C-alpha cells in the first residue's frame, strides 16, 4: 500500500524541506509491525515526486498479543489496503509537513500552492466511485479512479485513486489524512478523544464548508460519544415513524428462527456453526433436544476464547451439550465438517467478497454434503427503515442483497446439487420492504 505526491513548477524541489526528507538518504523505519519507506523517484527543480509505501507483517502485527495464533491475519485483506491504519503508520514520517513546521527559512513555502498530483491505493471501500469523487472535488481536485486486475475476475474490487489540482503540500496531506479513513470506513485501532482533536486539526480550513461534512464526521469518528464532541457535527432532529421502526433485538429473533427450524429437522444429531464468532448461537444449540455434537467453527482466536468462556458458564446445566470450539475458515477445505446433519451460516456470507461465494457454497454443498444447510443474511431493502446514513448495516459487509437477489443466488447455487430450498423472512414485516433478515433452508434429497 502506498501514497505518492508529485509536485510540478518553480520551487518544486522545496518539497524535500517541507516534508523534512533528504532525497539523497532513503527513509526507512519500523512502525508497529510495518516497514515504512519513502523514496524520490523524481527530483529536480521543476518536478519532484516522493512515494511513501508500507509493507505489513501480519505476524508481527499481533506479536505479544492474544491474537498471535489467529489465522484471520492470513485471509484478511484489510491489513494490505490503504486505510486508517496506513494513515496512522505514515503520520510520523510526514509529521513535519502535516504540522507545517519546516526549518524557518522554508516557512514561507508552507502555504504555497503547487500544481500537484496525489495518488494512493489499493483501497477497499463501500463507496461508489462518484461518492469518492464527491469527497475531493469540493477542494478543487480532479479525481480519477482505476480498478486493479484480478485473477478471480476481470476487474478487482480494489481501487486506486488519483487526485490532481493546485494545493499546498500541507493541505493535500491533511485532506487525505482525513478522507482515506472515511473512504475505508474501518478503524483498525482504539478511538478516543484524540481522534476528535485530530479531525479538528486536520479539518481546519476546509471541512467547515464541505457539503459532505456530516458524513465525513460520522465515518471518521464512528461512535456517537465521539461524534457529538466534534465542533463540525450538527445534530439534526429526526422523527421516525414508530409503526415502521424495526425491532431492536433482531439477533435474538434470528437465533430463535434458526432454533425453530432445527427442532423440526428429523436428523439433527451433528451440527456445525460455521463462522460462529463468540459462540452466542452455538451455546443455545447446546440445549436443543436430540443434538449430540456441535462444532463451533471460527477463524478468530480472540472470538474463540470468548466462546469457550461462554460455553463454560453453562456447562453444569442439565441437558446441555457443550460445543467444541475449533479454528477454521470457509476459505479452506476442512474434512471435519463432512457429512454432518446441519451446517449453519448465520450472518456470515455478507462478510465475504461476492465473487468468492460460489466456490465456498460449492464446497459446502458438494464436499461437506450436510443434510440441511441454513443461511441467513440481511435484506437490503429493509435498510430504508433504519436511522442510518451508511449503505450497509456493518462496515465489514462486502454486500447486502435484496430479496430477489438472494433468491437468484440461492437458485444458482443449487443447480448442480440435490437440494430443495425454501426462503423465509425473520423479524418485523413491512408491506413494501419485507423483513430485516432473510433465511434460506437447503434440504438434501438423496437419490
């Protein structure tokens, strides 16, 4: 992941003093599991380009932490994309420029407008290309967005963004320091009041009048307790139609619906909770009559530790079958999951890149061959009833499908396998938008 800044015109070579990096001495530092490098591919009096790039070590990132043996570090693309974590990592290297404090003889150049081009990527985002452009264009930038090549499909979901215009070096770096995390919409570190102070410091002079100011503040700070502290946030009264308000504890309704389906299935001795998280559903499965084995599969070591603690809290209760917590992932074949009675994917598929789903489902239906497969996922149509500005309910969702889209995918998945499928909704029903969660129940028909 990298960021480059190209400056053209008279005085371009002053940039090296503004960022306090000697072009004759390549910059290299270790920053908490990352290798940060800054080099000058181009350097002359009329044109200067510097590139700062970061190479992550996913093992070193969790050294000396409880996540050391967490296999998600091998399959999570977030650590390899330009993001809030990237900005945090390069901030020290660009601190002189961001703070506008070069040596005194170059202070006059801090506010000097240069003709420049700034590029960064790859970035993973839930925003459309036009929405990304809308973030930068109010400051006078021209925005170009490209998608990388992929071995999975012709165009990758990763995007590379180039903005060009006339700006001071300090302002350009302030803009991307705020807007790259907004584009990514995923914080990789603990947020506190210092995040508010950073937003106000780097947002000064441009964020006050930005037409998307409220969206930027919300996506930058994420939590209401912090958002309300920002001087940029303008609280607007909102009245929601109470008759259309969705139920708060939708998670409980999902679990109840899944458990009710399982109770009607004649063969339910062996169950796999695939993508079990902290074991909230797995622990309830332990009380369903007729179940003899529960495999609670989860890639995150941290989540598994919480699940094991949760299982232990009820181990003495009568009739309880303790789930077995196992490390595993949908991305790798696991022979332990073959020929079970039931496999459950509760709010899991929307966290996976859409183009990877057909292969995962083919592994489940063709290789694991459960007698019953239960899949739940959000109904995108219902989002209009929530008081939310985001396009999806969670910042890690890679997609959310309408009811028609879900039905279309389910039909495609089962074309080559002997399964009959029924689809139903979960939660309070709206006459136009359906129910907040949709559930597909796949039943295997043996020849």
